[in-house]
């Protein structure tokens, strides 16, 4: 009961600023590997979710706009119905199936790329290799102003389970690799599996990262911690 009251009071004093959608794969229904649920949605479902949000009066904003809103003093003047679309890992299907839809609606988006997936062009899974965006596709996508590329470590491991030095390497080196491809500073980051600890936060705090994202937690609210901005997983699983 006390917890509920505390939550209620927190929500009241920290109004919603934005929902940050967290997506992974976007693949036509006939190519679905059931083992991937809930981390795969169909292009049709993505388009449905976009239309549904637009009809409800939401607007789609970029991570840069979210950063400005979370830093701003003028929350009351801002529309509270904002959505940022983010994709994790860097699947090739994001480029093939999600990108044309986002282009059609002129919606900005951010992709958090794990550097090893990009360098090898595949993600190994028990059901075979999954195609990932390589450096060529990524540099092409990065030229579109709708797209922001963010960091997601090199090896896609749980950061909180790694020794301090390795955490540092995974974060620093991944940004260096991506910056070479994107030819711009990487200013946003997402923790693989939402895993981070105090060491992670202090590393992120010391570098040129404006916002870093958690893997869950609901809406981003006023005064939320920019080092672990909450997100909402978008899943076609009912
Ligand atoms: Zn990931």
C-alpha cells in the first residue's frame, strides 16, 4: 500500500514526458521464428502501432528532441504525448522492413548498434545466423537525418557482470568503432539486456553520452535520470 502511494505521488509530481519504444526485429509474419517472440514484430504491426499512436494525438520525436525536453524548464508548455522509436542491436530487417515505413511517415528513429554484430554482419543464435546491418548499410542509413545511431557495446554482454576495465573497453571502443562508420560523434547509448551498475553509470557519465537507455521501466518522466532513461518494449505478443 505504502509503495503504491509512493508511486502515485511520484507520478503526480513527475509528469510523463515521452514513451520510448524499444523494438528489436521487424520481419514479415511468414518469416517469424517463434523462438524470437516477443522480440519480433511484423511491418504491418509497426504501421498499425504508428497509426494508432497518431490517432491518439501522439507525435513522434527524435532522441535529440527528447534530450531537449528532459533538459528543458518548460515541461508545462510541451505536449506530453511524445514517442521516440528506438531499435536495439542493429538487425538488417530494420533497414529492409522498418525503415521504409518510418520514411513514409517521416518519423525519426534511433538504432543502438552492437559493434561486433556490425563488424561480422551476423548474430549467432541457436536457430542459425541472423543478418545484421554491416558498416555499408549503417553508413548509408546514418546519412538520413531521420536516423540517429547509438552505442550498444561491442560484444552485447551484460555490463553489470563484467570487470570494471572490460566495461570501460566495451563502452569506449564500441563508440570509437561506430564513430568511424557514422562519421559523427555517438551521443546516445543503450545497455544490452538493460544491465548496468554504478560502475557503468560512472563511465557513461564521464564521456560524451547525452542519454543512455534502460530496457524497461515505463514512460520517461520529468527529472528522470538521463543515464538510465526508461523504455517500453513493443511486442506483438498479446
Ligand atoms: Zn541488445
